[in-house]
């Protein structure tokens, strides 16, 4: 940070940090306490019983059992998200941005995510949001290696969501307008002294944020604040936009306006009294990102909730019900044996232990009662738990699922539905009840994409090789910012262009490929003809070894016209529009007819030399010459229109296919044929319009009987 930009002293920054930290702790105390309890309630054994209730039941000798149903609901939501992970997508939005550059930059961002193992980061953040209402991650910059001066961006996990104190006064759904936050790191006194030997791990009394110090540990907090910076934006005469401080000499300014921009300052503070390190983050967003479960304003305060909060009481009731059933069964007496007096004589010890020991046989002494042999000893039916108690336990379980909004089919259990549509509809009910969780994760990832896209020109501004990942998971190594043409241009520049960033949830590439293969096979069954025109695409969608190799070989067997069209598309050769092709074909037919008519006229003109039907033939030739001229004018017009509609690029020859005429060759052939017909028509017109000599024919008596008209040049 430049000295001119420093508007506050070090002490003022510390005072601001202490004030904001205290405000966040007081404001967010309820949310932090509830989130801590939600995490324990879901995962910590014994946390689902209040201490008082557990002690009372212990005194009474009653069990306090936990039948924890909540992790399966959490796992269902989290694992559904893992199957449809949100992905960052870029689109050109102006200023030299192209579709190709958007794909390249998107590949760079995917490469950053892969190197950061961002999938595991997103999973951890999402689980924290589902369980407790909030999860956090961050972006950091570091050197590429110990031997490099190039910096790279990395997405890092914040393992403990309670280690973050976030500005509660944001208004955007993704918290992109938050202006400050704290990220705590607890270090031992020894580690503190090693990393900052010139600083002192000061203990705090109760009046000065005693929560920052833990006896043998010190809380070191990253304090990040977003500072508003007014700047003057200038519109230059050439249409470009620059800030006034970056305006080149001699530039003509058309318009000016003041805009609000932001910079981010980063301080590492220990004990609330020392600034250990200072950084300037080069982006305009806080590099700490939050994924939220439910974000509510209740009584003027922001409340965060996850999946667990509303399910606590239902889970407690289920635990009470199951514990009561277990207690009732435990207290029920053992099923007694009924026997006649004296039947256990001689076997008293064996019968006394009959309810405890597992005997393979029990011996008894036959006894008669009133002269009748008594039946053998019989065991009574054991005592069962009350039906009402069992129904209460089952009802508590259904209440738990209803509270969360996820039923049997959502958890993989078989319900009463039998048709596929009904099963999908029931599963969708569970998805709809929890859809806001993955939707909020998509918002966070979209914000991460915007932040990285903004930082790429800053941290990836030198020529280097970068690993990129395509949408089909193909990996490549691309040279960026590489000077070409003697330094007059830059290839794959990361410094230019404006791009729009979104996040889109979709199945993985492998899943999409399997779905595509299934759709292809169904289409092939419905329309068998597809196999003749797209065998390569069908095989390419299948998931087996060398499928791509087989697809390339099948591509060589496609009809020539399809191969030519594919080759032209790959080489970016424009196709002649169908309507223009139809006009060209009509024009060729018209030219052929004109050629035939011209030959006929030439033959008839030769006959005129003999003087047969001179006058009638002359009139006929004049009419047909007019028709010929009109046809030639129309053909010429069609040729010109075709030439304008279909520009002629370089010729393309499809692999392994006989060379076909390109658009340029076709248009040249048509133009040559047109010139020939026009020359022939000009000769005919000259012959028809040339001066003629008429000779009067008479009979023997001298009476006129006819006339012969021939061109003057033929005499």
C-alpha cells in the first residue's frame, strides 16, 4: 500500500478491528452458540439428551438411548450435491472477449480448482452449511514453487466455521458486499514466538477481549477490510474507458464520471494490540466466502439455520419413545413356567435357572393329580410392550422425517409407489425440500468464480505454461501471454477482455456421457436410420476402452457430403445457404436451355441464307433474341446474387474423400459458362440486328409472289 493511500494510523486500525470484532461477537452470539450445538447434536454421542434428563433417568435406573437419525439426512443432501457439482462457466461480455478466450479462461479456473482440490473444499463448506447454517472457505495467493517468482491462486478450506467472524450487515444473497471479516488461528506461545520473534504474546484481562487469549495459546486473527475508493472514469474519443490516473498522454476525453471502487486490506493481528503482518489484496471482493443454509431476519437480527435446527425436538421425541419401549421391555417379568406340584422334584436347581441358562432339555417328574396324569410343565407367553407405546415410537420417527421434508424414497427405502414416475415424484419432493442448500452453494461458487476471474490479470500476467481442464475433463498444458509476431501481439492473453461468470450444477462428465449413451441407444431403436449418418457419435458416447479410436475410424466411413460438411466446419469454411444453392441450380438449368436455344437460332439463321420464309423467320428471330437477352440478364443477376451471398474462402478437402469443388470453384465455373452464353448471344444479336437486303421474287408473268431477306454481309 502506498503511503498516500494510508488514511489511518496503525493504532486506528487496531481500534477499528477491536470494535468490529466485539460487534460481531455480540451480534452473532446466538448464531454461533446454536451452530456449535447443532454440530454436537448431530455428531457427538450423548449430546441429544439434556444433562438434567439423563441424570434423572440414571437415578431412576431408566435407559437414555440415542437412535441418531440425523446423519443419514445430512449425508443424503451432501451426497446428492456431490453427484451434481456446481461448475464455474464464463461467457464473453465485451472488450475483446471471445468465446475461445472464455473457454480458455474457464479452463484456467478449472485448473486452479483442481490444483486446490476444490471439490473437497466445497464438500466441507456445504456440509457445515447443511448442519449448522454456515460454512466458509477462502482464496489465497502463493508462489508457484520455491524456485519461481510466479504467483498462483489457491482455494483453501476453513475447517472450523466458528473461527470466522463475518460482517453481519451485508445485503446481497451471496454476501458479496460484506466489508470486513476475521479468520482466527490459534497458535501456541512457542509457535507464536518462532513465527514472530519480535512480537509479544500478551495476556489480556477481562476488560479487553479475553476470548483472544487462551492461557498457553494466542488467537492470531486475519482482519480483512474492504475500503471504498472513489475514482474518475473517463470515456475517450476512441471509445475506450480508463481511469483518470491511467489515462495516456494526449488522449481526448469525451465524458467523465466518479465511480466507487474497492480495495481490500489484510492485517494479521495478535491479541488485539499488535499488527504482525500487512498485505494488500489485489481484488475488490473479500477473499473469504460463505455458504449459507437458511438466512432469515427475525426481530431485526439475522438468523442462520441448517437442517438440524428444526429437527432437534423430533429427534429427542424419537429417543424418548425408543427409550420408553426399551424400559418397558426391560421391566417386564420373565415368562414363568406353569407346572403341577412336585414335577420339579429332584430337579429344583435346573428349573430355578431355566429363565437364565440355555438348557438343551429340561427334566421333570411325572405327577398325578386326582388320579389323572398332569401335563408337562408349560411356559407362559412373554409380556409384550404396549401397542400404543410402539405406535408412539413409529409416529415420532415419521414426525422427524416430516420435519426435515425427506421421506422413505428420498432415503433409498421402498415405498408404496410402483411406477417409475411416481417414485421420481416422491424423490423430487425430498429434493425440493432441501434444494435451497445446493442452490446457495452455487451462489458461493459463482462468487468465487467472479473473484478469480478478476484476479487472473493480476496474478497470471507473465508468459508461462498453465494446466487447463476442459468441460469433458480433458487436461492440457497451454502457453499464456506468449508474445507473437515479433512482440506486436500476444497469444492467449490473460490481461484483456470482460467475461460474465455463472455457476451451473450438472452431473459429472462421466454421468453425462452415460446418460448420452442411453439416449443415443433409445434414439437408434426409434430411428434406425441414425446409425447410418452418425455411427461415430454413437460409439463416441459409449464408455469402453478405445471408443474414441473406433469413432474416428467410423467417421471415415461416413457419406462424402457429411465428411465434406464436417471438414468445412472444422476449417471454418462458410456453407452456401440452401436457398442460394437452389438458385444456382436453377441458373445452371437456364443456361443449358439458353445454350440449346442459341444453337437452334444459329441453325435457323443459316437457313435464312437460302431465303426460305424470310419474313416469318426474321420476326421469329427478333422475338427469340429478345427472350434470350432477358434470360441472360436474369442469369447474370442470379450469379451476382450468389457471389454476394456466398463468399469464397480457401478450398477444403475432406480426409480420404475425392476433392469436391469448393464454393470458389463452383462460382468460377458458373461465371465462365455465363460468359460463353453471353458471347454467343451477342453474336446472334449482331446477326439479327445487322443490315439486310431484300430481293423481290416474281412469277413468269412478272407478278410478285414473295421476298427473300438476308444479311447484307452474306451477299
